[in-house]
């Protein structure tokens, strides 16, 4: 299918060109094709549009017209055998430099990974900080830890190296900011938010001494460990950071990621198993697809399976994995995460009453069949 309602009218393009604003994203004559046994499928054929600073652009078209493929092409997440065959995707970086053509970047290269994101920040208690976004409001995932400080997990028989390595966590250098007018200071104390204004900057500390510092970590540096024979190892092997409790095996909070990795286990149902356990599981998806719910879980979304609530792959994922040839398979261009806690998590009224709630979420398992049958003589 081609363009559908996606190409802007000439008037829209002319308005963008004559405006004093520079597009954050400029797509011109984008083409994406899939080479199949049946022949060449042109999923996107000549799409053009601009996204301006502060603008929300809606893309409208019939099912199958190429909307999703266009968005995946912008992030260089088109799955093989698809590929970008023409056009430009010019993206203006936050540093104000020359726009970069995303269509020319390697999907797995460092520059493309940096544009997609995938870094986490670890901020100790009591630290003054600000979040400065170059393009207006944004959304993200935040975990507020009330227990022991996050640390690297014990590696046990893995040995001295593996998973998240200490050398890949980066701490900032000391710096200070010149006073620049009024500041609004927001603090949390006693589970309530308090605010005040002050004339000088709070960022006036030129050095510090202590045992905690803010850190950032690029999840692309996580060394994944998995089964190279059969069956699943415990998902704890995906733990980046843990906030331990007084009971081994039941953490106050574990931060776990599911990054790109190879699946090679034989005689094994490869997606995550069906299970229930003591730990409550809050999941989010940063980019790509999650193998247990490839269609029902989108980037920016979240799911919650509380203590002892059974869950696992949806019907489509079960059917596909049950009939797949168990050849080596690369799960690529994906980043999901999980926050696990021994405590029951209670959603807010906003989460339970908001328009983003999926009230039919449990329907994804309704098609599962009972495959346990007595053997016939």
C-alpha cells in the first residue's frame, strides 16, 4: 500500500518552509519495501511530512497502509526482510547541529542507539536536580525507591564480570551554575510535595564528598546471559540493579531489562513461561516489541501483574512459539524493562480511571486452549 493520508498537502509543506521554525523531523519521499517469496511489497512509497517544535502530528490511514512501518523506519526498527529503499529522514539533534539523515545510519550503530535512547539515571536521595527537555513536555518511567539503596546484584557462579558492569556507570564532573533569576524548588517530604521560590540557583556546589553520587547507565552495555542448551534460566539474570530486603530472593525492588539477545535453546518454549510468584511485576516497553505480547504491548505502555496473579504470553505469542522452528533467532531492536517488588503495588485513581487504561487486557489469554489430555491406549 502507498501513502494513503500520510503525505501532507503542498500548503502544509510550504508553511513549514516559510516558517521561522526549523522542523525537528523532516521526512521526504520515504520508501520502505519488503522482499518476499511472493515478490516485492512496497509498504511505504513516497511519504513526506514535517514535525515542528511543539507540534502534535496525527497520521491517518486505512489499516495496512504503512503508518506503523513509517514510524518504525524513522527509528530504524524495520524488521527484515524489510528495508528503507529511498528518501530522507532528517532529524535535528538537541545540540543544535546540522540535521542527521536517520535513513543513512546503521540500525545497530552507536549513533542510532543514542537517538532512540536506552539510558537510565540513578539519583540519590536529597540531591537537587532538574530535568531540562529541549522539545517541551515528555513522558517516561520513574521508580521511587523507599528501601535499601540500589546496587549491582551478586553474581554468584557468574564470577567477576557480567550483566551490568560497574565500569559502565558514569558519574558527572563537578560544575556550578551562575545565578539566573527566580527558582521554584520542589521537595518531597512525608509523602507530600512542597514548593518554595528562591532568588539564587540551587546548583552552586562546585565539589562534593560522600558515598553516593548520581549516575547514568546505557543499557546497550548490559551483557546478556542466557541458556545455550535447553529451558529457561531464572529471569533474575536480567537484573541491572537491586534494592535488597532482609529476605534473600525477595527484593524490595529489582530493576530488570530485556534488551536485544539471541535465543538458541532447544526443546524449549522460548517466550517467558506462564507463572505466578510472590514478586509483583510492573513492566514497561521503551522501544520495539516484547516477545510475550508482540501486538498488545506498545512503547510507552505499562502492565502490572501483582503478587500471585498468573500471567504469561498472549494467545498469538503462544501459538507462534509453539510452531516455530527452533533455529537460532535474534530478538533485535527491543528494550523492555521490569520493576519487581515483594510488595503489592496499588495503582492510583488516575491510572484506573484514565482513558489509557485497557479494560479488555485479560482478553489476550482467552484463546488459550487446554492441551493436557490423557494419552489414548
